[in-house]
């Protein structure tokens, strides 16, 4: 790596926003920005928009010629191949046809002229947490990202678990309800993501409003526009139906965590993402459910805690660690 290139870029591609930042060797995010992640768009349009926004940031902040590498966290990204493959919540097209496999690392390498590495967005967040956050010093933990979807990064004995093909750790797509399970964006039924993501919370609220009769602040808005933030606001205002939505969500997460703990016996399960802003509304029912469902020999051994990093920084810092790796 050139002595003049002492910085890397970390990019986090979420289901709603793409956040990117310039990071130094000590883990300081020196400058950052974001663009919207379109749920459906021509890939070239998205790449061009990302290139323009990131190039402008690099130029305006005085880092032209100083970027050693780029790391990317993205849904369904494979560390081994550099591809994004069949992402459930992204519909990128080429000439109107949906792309199943996108050589994202290669595309960015060609656009920016620097080495690029990529991994699953939740894996990137786990790397960031392990390096700079609540998981510092931990060799065994699970990172759960509660955003547009539900992602996970699993660390065992200090190593991120990739599996033989680079796709290990899709805990958001374990089946939680086998009978009459909700259809998930992945095409399967009953996945954790269909219930415990931000979109899952809104979906639960809509189902409650349609099947129940009690009064709720949520009835004052068009049902199709309700978001998890609306449910949170109503719950904080004392709305019982909204609070029951969070209780239901926490119940399912607690059930899932009991199974995850039986699998890898982590020291901690660390929660990250927009849904964690609901604080005790989500944490209390998770812990209560976990205590009911966990095997006795694991009880009390695993903490469930919130990330210590800013929502944007965790994934950007984790992705930036891949940038350093790519630059070696």
C-alpha cells in the first residue's frame, strides 16, 4: 500500500439507504454521506449515482488519490466471489431484466481503480462491533441487525463464520412459523425476517388493525402507510395495541435467540439497526421470551445487548476493515 494512501472507504448498502464513509487507520470516520437504495432500479443508474456521490465526497474532503481500498457490506454479498447474489430486498435490473448475480466488487474496482472487498452487510456490522464496539474482546457473539430485513453475523472463536460458500449466517431466514407462516421477501414462508424486521413490525400492526376492534391511535392513519416508527410513536403514547405489536415481535425474537444460543453458545447477542431505537419496548419482551424458551444449561450465560456504535458507523467501520484487507 502506498504511503500516500492512508485511508479507506466503507460502504453499507441497506434496504433503504446506502451509507458510505472515509475512514482512517485508527477507525475514525472522517467524512460520510448517503444515498437512497432504490428497491427497484437499473443497476447502472444506482452505480452511477453511488459513484458520483462518493467521488464528490472524496474530492470535497481532500482525499483524492489517498484511498487505498473500498470495503462493502451488502445484502447477500459473498466474500469469496465479490458478488451480490439474489438479494431478497433489492430488485436491480439490466435492460429491464432482474439480475440474479451482480459482480459488485469488480464493478466498483473498475469504477474507482482501487481494490474492493465485499461481505454480507450484517457481517460487516459484526466486524465493526468486534473492532470498535460492544463486542471488543469477545471471541463468540452473534450480531443481529433489525432493519428493513433481519441480518446476522456470527463470530465463533474470534472468526467470522462464512461457511464453505460465503453465505453462512442467514439467521433472518430461519423458519419461525411453519403453519400459515407469512410470505417472506425471499419467497419462503414463516421466516424470522417476516415478523421481526421493521417491515415485519408494520405488518403485524396492520394485521392487528384488520382483525381486532379495540381503539388505537394507528387507526387515525391510512393502514397501508403505517411504518414501524408510527407503531413506536403510538406505543410511547400509551397505545395498547401498538405495545402488543412490540410484545409479539419480542416474543418471536426471544424464541429465535434461544435456538441461536443452543447452536453456538455466544457470550452475547448484540442488536443493531433502526428497530433498536425502540429500546425497552423491544428488549423487555425479548428477554422475557428468551428466558421462557432457552435450555436450562444455557440460562443466564448470554447477554442480549444493544450495539454501542452509531447506527451508520458500525456497518461503515466494519466494511472499512474489509477495505484495509483488500488494500494489502
